[in-house]
C-alpha cells in the first residue's frame, strides 16, 4: 500500500553545517581588518554567520569606524574573497564535519531530495574540494539569490527547485539569521551549534552525527511511524 505521507526534503546550509569553513572566513576578514588598521574578533565573526559578503563588510567597517566609498568596498570585498578562495582551494574531505557523510548517504539511500541553501558564492568550489557535490539535487547559493538571510528567499527557491512544499522541508542551519530565514519560509529547522545563538530552532544538535533520518521524518510528521 502506498504511503500517503508527503516525503521530507532537506535543505542544508554549507558553512558550519556540512564543512568547516568558518575559520577561513574569519582569517580572511581578520586579515582585511588588520590591513585597515583595526582588529576583528571571533565573537564579531559569530555575528557574520549566514550574512552575505557585502553586508559582512559593512558590519566590519562599522566596527572599525572606517568609511569607504561603494567602489572601495567592492575592491575590499574582492580582496577578502581572493584570500578566502586561496584558503578553501586547499580544502580536502578531511574538513567535512562529523556525521555529514553518514547522514547524507542515509538520506540518499532513502530517496530524500536534498538541496544546498547557502549565502556562499564559493559553494561549488567547496563542494568539489570536499567531494559532497553528488549528494545534492539542487544548489542555491549567493550567486542565485538577491536577498540574504534572514530573508527566506534562499530556502523558498531551494524548495521550488526540489518541487517540494515548504511544510515538507527541513532546514539545517548553524546561524541565527539562517534559522530566522527558515522560520520565515514556514519550514522546520534543525539548529547546529550553541543554543544561545539559535533561538527558534525546532531541534538543537552539536553536529549531524546526532540526528537520524527517522528523527528528521518525525520532526515533520510528529507521532507517525514509518511504514
């Protein structure tokens, strides 16, 4: 007998969820801030999670009390990205976070549709270097959206490409802005990391090793048993 429940669809953020690239963003932004005569802390870096490049630059310049023209900002953002790309170009599968491969493989076996929903404009390079590209049915990143998180555009577009209803989607996020975007999209959210940084997440885990396909399905379909 055919299962009448709608299947889940999973949408994953990239940085801090599937792979550990946060350290490279931090190093590149810190190098940029230092070149402008001020410092940039790890605590400030936390506030940039899920935020696009130009908005991040605006926040950093504000913290440093530095004003730049639009043209100067474009050059600074390009310089930061140049340093960042040089770093991630050396990434390997060893930088895939704990539990990621196991969960993606399990979801693939179950026929679950998966999309990437990331603010990164370098997602293709990162997925290639870490050998994760083959798991995803759709890629939505900073190159294909006009509004950054907490705007829900990235997740709504991912659901559209997966041909999945928003109420059938489960988002995996490590940033407050991302959690907020998923909630605004009307989707369930699995928060990864520190609970104090992820208000509103339906479930909190330290990494993807702490959740199973069954638990993800239960999150969308509470009180039901898999047929």
